[in-house]
C-alpha cells in the first residue's frame, strides 16, 4: 500500500523567502504535495515575478495580495486569510521561512488551526527586541513544532530558551542557492559595464530596515554615511527607503552624493553579480550579510546588532551602526585569510525536506 503524500502549505512574502523557497520547493515536490502561498508582502509585484522566474520557483498556487499598513495590521490581515486557506487545504504542516510579518502570520494561523508549524531559520537572535524581525522570529519559534536551524549558534539559542519544538540543525538553504547560481553569476558583467563599475573597485549598499529609514533623523545619518564613503558605490534603492526619502524631502540630497549610483531594486542574479564583484557590502539586511560571507566579500553592517553573529566572530562582518567614522575605518580593514564553512555544505534544502517528512510531525 502506497503511503499518502504529505501535504505542505508553504507561506512566503518577500525576496529572501523566495530565494529560500527556490532551494526547497523543487526537492519538496518530489516527495510531498506543496501548496505555495504568496502573501503579497513584497513591495514590488513585478520584481517578485523576476525572482520566481530567475530562480525557477514554482508559481504560487495562492496569492493573498496583502501589503501596506502597520506591522500588526498586516499580520492580522494575513492571518485571517491564511486561516481560510488552511481550512480549505487541510495541510499536514505549514512551512514558514525567516522573520517577516508573513512568517509570523503563517505560524499564528497554523497554530490556531492546530496544524504543526515548521520554521526554517529558527533560533536566530539579534537580542534587539526593538526590531520587528526579532519579535517575529521569537514569536514564531514559540509556536513551532519543528525548529530548523542554520547554525549551531541558533541551536544553542533555542536550547537556552527551552522551547518545546523539535530542533534540527541542517545548515543554511541560502548556501544552496548561492552555490546553485554561482556559474550564472560569475561572468554576468553586463550590469557592471552599464554602470561603469570595475571589479573590486566599488561598494554595494543596501538599506531598508525601519530603524534606519523610518525617521528623518536616522535617514539623514544614513546619507551622511553615504557621503563619507571612500570608493564609488551603488545603491539598489528599496521601495520603502525611496518612499521615506520623498516623505522627508531628502531625495535630492541622495541624488547629489558624488560617486554614488542609485538604481532601482534588482532581481536576484543582477544583485548577486554586483555582490560578488564589489570590494565590500554595506547593509542593514540580514540576508545580505550572510550572502556576503558565502561569496567571500567583507561586510559592514549598518546596525548595532545582528542575528548572524558568527560572521562577526569570523572577522568578515563589522557592526558600525550609522557612524561614518566607524564605517570608513571598517572599510580600511583587510578580511581574514580563512573563511570557515559556517553555513553548511550547500545541501541544507534536502535536509529541510527530510525533516518535513519526519513521522512525528
């Protein structure tokens, strides 16, 4: 008698989650029935489509189209719709990734319906409770039955907190994706040529966290950092940051910074091409910190805390906040000779799938 295939409902809503799903969904669908739900949290639906196309992610079976509003209202709207989706689809497991509003909404909806929750990137902690992402990941872990960890540090965080879910260390699925696209990215220099950039002679900057862009004071400090950079820089402008620049009347100041090239948000392959060829990346993104480490590019994190603490301990990531002097000093440091395999062997996705097939779930 053939065993019934497990039904998995996967909830995604932004670019880092699309990337992680690219590694897992193809393998998962070989052994289970996956329904992919796109909450719509991502700001740019056209760019969202680019990620799905470039990375070969299955088209979402369900589109919720929830975006905008406060964090709490967005979570509640997503949760309400997801509860209906869960009722209709009767999944065996709800799979969530990372630390976004979509992550928390998926976990809360599943828990309310009595459906087991599996959380990829469980246990990551910045220990900064003012960050919405930190609150989301902590709350999601408390609701999760299966805590799928990227690093031993994450495992220790969960054990210290004494959470009831089953803890599994698998490595990081982002390492799988970086390895998957490495050949496609290595010779992808068209964008560099268009922007007049030379390999190893420019900086890549990303900034979108609420703490850095949602007030005029902090956004001004970000501009002061950009004005102090010692090398040409390229800034793919996040829609949230663009909106705040306009709101606070700071867009002209950004556009007048010498040596700074501002471009629209990029697809995954174009962003990776800029990342692998830059001198260093400056970012407030957790995903970009990790990707920089994976491709061997020094990172300057424009925050005072990070959930990816092992990159700091390894000497490849420096926390500076929005302090121009600290940023410039960090950029003057040479990276370490060694770069340990902190995030596994690029086979994490298969281990995630294996965990999802565990009979205890």
